[in-house]
């Protein structure tokens, strides 16, 4: 049995590089006083988020990962894939929830739908 093809969406890795640079840039500040040590947590959290957050789609459903959690959504729970006013892709679920899909833009929706094994109807027709 072959594993279904998975389409992965991740944030640009420049965010991770920026978080690493910000972490080392904050070291001298955190070294001045002990109460400034929590400043290092900000670039650390951004780095972990940039490395971890994203959306995976396959024939069975969506896997949405954030900084501290993960949620698996079956395709039969998804009523609609759309974009919000900011151009991000959202999944509207049958229970009325609207889930923003991390790292997926509205222009990525055809690639997301292709993970289901289906095709989008031709808009020109």
C-alpha cells in the first residue's frame, strides 16, 4: 500500500533566519540585567513558530499545525475553502467554525484541492 501524496505548506524560512538573528541580537540586552532575560523568549517563540506552523493536505484531510498544537480535519468536515479579506486561505467546517490555514494563501487553493485527488471546475467554462 502506497502512502498518499501530501502537499505541504510552510512559512518562508527567512522568518526562521530572522528569529535566529534577533535572538543573537537580543543576547547583549538580556546580559545587562537578569530581568531582561525573558526578552530572549520572543525570538525563540517566533523561531519555533516559523519552523513548526503550516498546513499539510492529503487525500484523507488537512493537518493544521500551529506553535503549540495540531489539528486533523477530515475532508468530509470541510464545507468550503475560501479566502479571507487578508488573502489567507480558510476552511469553513460543517459545525460553523472557520479555520485559518497557516502558510496557505488564496493563490495556493488549487494546489490544496489537488491534494484531494479532485480538480477545480474550469472558471472560463
